[in-house]
């Protein structure tokens, strides 16, 4: 075992940290979040130029063949900078699923477009009553002469507003199939809207919407891909916590009440110490999750759920207390700590929430 | 010891319930459930409706326009108001400055100011916190300097709730910079928000709502008679107002209503058939209900046989604020992935809501976010814990 970064990983981390330091001042982040897509397309082009969008595409499909731990370095830094671009959905989750398609070579053009920053793809799995169950869906696929059509609805598709394509799960002859649907396909209504973290999601309403089949028996690959994406959310949450802690510690050093700086009040400094301990535990659980990603499905799922539960609780504590320790000013929309809190709230209900992960852990680890 | 409600109190509850039936306009009731910040129109209209029945300041002594009900009856009345989704009237006139005026104000102040508090015609705001004086209120610097028959006020207040609704502000000011706050350095003055020297800047909070403001006071000249009560007693009056509000701030009536709503959300989201998710939601609701029962009985103890113990009041504030947060946290958790959607507090006016949610979802996101402030405002919970340690144990 060796927890140190490789030389390549160190370079990757330096490059993303530099990007975040230069590009993601809080004011810029707010400006990007206020735009129509919740992030800046120019940044997305920079991601492509830096190779980040092909990082997770396998080498035999023209990508860099990176590992999830590499992507986690990016996600953590994006968390620190509140970068709203759909890196995880498009360049990891959907790119990964396309690379695992029943006929991956057919997906080469779309994978190239993802790697080049031209295509944004979002995964649509959640439905009105699915509660994060990837198999608890009602959307139906129907074979037609030209391929398939889909009918049904999907809600709160992460990064769904900017997507040109969706990967959509639907029932297909007793299995869960995964289909590619163009955002401008006939019979598809896309309702785009803002989420608490100032990003953009979408609801999809499909009525005989033409779709092409990517994976006929998709449940197992979907579960793996979503677990991988969840771990990257853990990494992003870590970045949020790290930033919120630093900002808070800095504030305690400067804000004065009762004739001294807040840093002289032990109850407050111990709170920051607790925040640190929770964040470090989250980092350990992230690494443990990464180590289990290629183990059997049950070991992987339990480790990812454990990491998510840890991250959700730690994130709520760390970023919630960052607001608390700021006092009134932490409640102001123009203060950064609240935005870290909101991102944590969103992370904690993307592809699973605390309850769904805790239940899955129980089911997998207790007879 | 008698641990039961008297028959007349139970009868009183039923009378009030009957009298309130149909009194809250349905759209106002819906706004009360779903908005974390009440609208000015609702505050004024509901104040007027209550006033017409003699109930706008039920907790006041009868001679000033109250009902003369017992403290327990007032509590029962407030529970029934919350159960009917009636807006919680503005704090500043009926809860804070009103009692200050009828207790310490001069006769002409009572005569001139109290009638418009009863009707809601005049809305007030409270000038307390300053940018560099939050928890440390005694360090406030806004000054009122005597100049002939006037005071001239200069300074800045912050987190002023409803300053943008208010006609008047009662304002904690330093009238004697040579002595500490606790030794007579502070007074309360009142000033018109229309004065050209008053500038109100909105502060948008985490939830994207606007209820608090910065208020800049520049050479605001008021007649010397507009000092409230006596000069130099500002700190005593502050303690008087906070002590008055120790029970109201626990917001038990609203919390009991929210518990009912939580059960409705659970029934709608999880259906009637057993599932692990439903079990967990029900367990969490049960825990909140037990905690609320504890809070309610602590409040009843204070209402019936008030202890005047500041440590008890601080404890109520800690328990109540954390409970309010946990209740909205659970509400958001129960709506699943829709908990990620930013449902603003006016969203229920729309009929094309994203996520196709239940009617209880709009406003939840904003409410959950804004309630992060409950552990900060009215004396942060850290300050409250310090009070308990000091007052109860001399630590």
C-alpha cells in the first residue's frame, strides 16, 4: 500500500488546482451559476484542452485510460472551487457507460465529442417514485422498426439542462435497458430548471421518443457506474469541506467580539477541530471506496454507501457549522460558506441519499 | 401537583378552534405553511382580522388591548392559531416594543403608539445588531447625541428583520459613551423609517429570500421626547424584552403544526405499505415527536409556574432551534431527489413545478436553508450555552 500520489497524479492535481485558483474566484463562480447553464462553456473547453474530458475514456477508445482516483483529484478540486461544470456526469459517468456499451465502437463518435468538449451527456434514471432505485422504474422501451421508442418520465436529471444527449434507463423485456436519446428528439419534452446548488437539472417527459439501445442488460453496469460517480461526489464534498473549513478558520482569526478575536473562544476552535476530524474520516472512506471499486459488486456497493453516508454526515456538519461559526454573515447569500453548504445538500441527494445508502449498507452487510 | 388540563382550558381550546374555523383565508393559510418569510400584506391583513375580534395582542394585559387570558390560555390560543395555519404576527410591535411601551413608556407614548400596534397599522422593526456587534451586543456603537430638544442618531444596524416593511424602528443607541452598556450607556429611541437619514439595504439570505436588512442611520434627528422610557436604561429594557419572549421563541405551536405536516408528507411519499424507507421516516418522526413533547412540557412548566431562571430560557432556545432545523431537514429528506430542486417560497403560485412534486414541496428548500439561522439569531446557541454554564453553575 502507498497513499502517495504518483508523479502523473501530482501533475494532474497541480494542474486542476491551478485552474481552480485562477478561474474560480467566488464572484466568477456566482456569475457562472447565474448564467443559463449554471457553468461557463469556456471552462468546459479548457477542460477539453487539458485532456480532462478524455481522462476516463479507455485508451482503446481514444482516451487516456485514467483511473477513478485520478478523476477524484479533479472532483475534489472542483468542490473546493465550486466549479459547476458537468465533469462527473458527462466525462466519467456517461463516458464510462458508453465505453461499456454492448457495441462500444459504435459510440466512438460520441465519445470523441465528449473528449473534445463538444458533447454534454447526462444520465437520466430517477423517476417520481423510484427513490434512487435504479431498477425501481416505470419508463418503458418499445421495439420499433427503426430501433426503439421510450415512454415515461425522468426527474431531476443531474446536469440535464445543458445536455445534448441523455442516457435513459427504461424497462425492456424483463431487464433494465440503457438508451441514448437526443435532447431534440421528437416526443421528448425537456423541462430545465435550477437546483439548490445553483446548478441545472431537467425533467424528461417521453412519449414514443426514438432512442437507440446502448446496453440491453444494463442494471449491473449502471450500478457500477453510479457507484463510481458517487465516489467522485464524495471527493467533491471533501473539497467543499476543505474550503469551508479554511474560510471559517480565517474568519475566526479576524472577527472580534467581546474584545478579542473569535479564535480565542475554545468552543469555536474545538468546533473547527471536529470539522477537521470529520473531513479526514471522509477522506479515508473515499480511499477505501476507491479500493473496493473493482472488487465484487456487493463489496463495492457497501464500501461506496459507507463512504457516501460518511461524506453526507460530515459535509452537513462541516459546512453547516461553517455557517454557524460565521454567525449572521454566514447566512448572507453573498458569503461563500453558504454555497458550499448548498452544494453539500445537493450532493447528498444525487444518485442516492443518506437513507438509501444506509439501507443498502444494511442489506449488504447484515443477514 | 395537578398534571392535567382543567376542563375549562379544554373547553377554551374548543371555543377558540370553533371561532377560528374559516377565519384564515385559504391562500393565506397556504402561504403560511410554505413561506418562511411572511408577506407584509398577510401580516397586516391577519393583524386586522385578529384585531376585529380583540385578539391581536392576546398576551397583553386587558387595559392595553389584550384579552386578560391566563398564560396557559394564551398558549392554547397560539396553538390553535398555528393549527389553523394563521400567520405568526410580526414580532416587533406586539411582542417587543409594545410591552416595552406599556411597561416603561410615558403616558403620551402609550396613548399615541399603542393603538396602531393593536391594529397593525404601524409596523415596527428592531435596531439591535451592528456589523461589529453581533453576539457582543453591549459593544454597539450607534449613537444618539442630545442637541437641544432633539437627539441626533448616527450609526448602522444589521440583520434588521422587516425593516423594509416597517414604519418605525425602536433602536438601541448609545446615549452616554463614557459608561458601559450595562451601567447606563444605552437607551432606546424610536425613529420614523421615512426619515431622509434612514437608508435600508436588503440582505438576501442563503434561501434567496429577503427578510433582513442593513439600516444606515445618518444624522437622523428626532425629538427628545421620542426616547422610550428613561434615558440610560437601554440595557435593562433589552433584558426585559428578551425575558418576555423566552417562551414565544420556543415556537412550540408552530412545531406541533409542522409535526402534523411531516406525518402528512410521510403518508404521501411512502404510502401505507411497509418498507424500509417508510420505517425509517416514521422512526425519525417519532424521535422528533418525543423531543417536541419534552420541549412542550418544559414550556408548560415555564408558563404555569415561571421559574425566571435564565438558564431555563437559554435551554429552551437551544432545544427549540435545533428541533426546528431537524424538522425541516426531515421534510426535505422525505421528498427524495426532489429535495435537490430549488423550490422558492412563492413557487406554489405556479402550476408547472419541476419534479412533479406533492403540494407540500414548494418552499421546503428555502425554509430548510433559512432555518440554519435559528441557531444563530436571538443569541447564538453558543452564547446560550455560556449563559447556562454561568447562570446555573457559576462557571
